[in-house]
C-alpha cells in the first residue's frame, strides 16, 4: 500500500532551464507550459515502482515520460499538437542515449484515443518488434501536465 504524503515537497528549488540542461533537447525550452522535471520525478518515484507504466494524456514535450524512463518506468503519452509530440519523441530518444532504462511512446492526437498507446494486458513494450516486451505487473497512473 502506498503511504500518502501530507507534507510539502521541495521540488522547485532550481529553475526549469537548470533542471533541463543536458537532460532534454534545447528546443524543449520553447514550450509555454513546461512541468518542472523534479515535480514529475518526485511523483513518479513516490507512487510507482520500477517497470510500471506511467500515462500522461497531455504530455507536451514529454517531461513526465522522460522522468519516468530515467526512473526505470515505462511511459505512454498523448499530445494534441504534433510539433510538441515530435519534441517529446526527441526528448525520449535523448533520454535513451543517456542510458534511461525505461521506454516511452508518444501519440500525436486526441487523448480520447490513448488506449491505442497502451500495451496489451500483461505486456510492456514499444510495439510488435518485441523489443522491451515483458510482464508489467504495474499500475496505470494518469499524470496530467497542464
């Protein structure tokens, strides 16, 4: 069982540009509504376990997805605007190159169709290629970013 926190988390002690430097592609700073990576990381680390699935229906440039991947979680996100979805994919690729053990998937479009992104029950993976397939044993955690 997860213990509920009733205290304040000190997550915004460094500005976004400092938290993102080198961890995200530079173009990410153009997005108008960026979540602080430390907030996403704290929530993911507190309420999920390694290998679980984190879902973000409004993923923007993929902050939640990237932090999930760095923490060994798998992530699925939807972004309505294709230009930001492309940046989310670039940020996930950047995280992978940095050695992030988790993977992520992004869909450009309406979050009403988010189920298309999710793996079939009992598997986790990026798709039919079989790469990353395995038991999830995880929870579906919706993480709105806007």
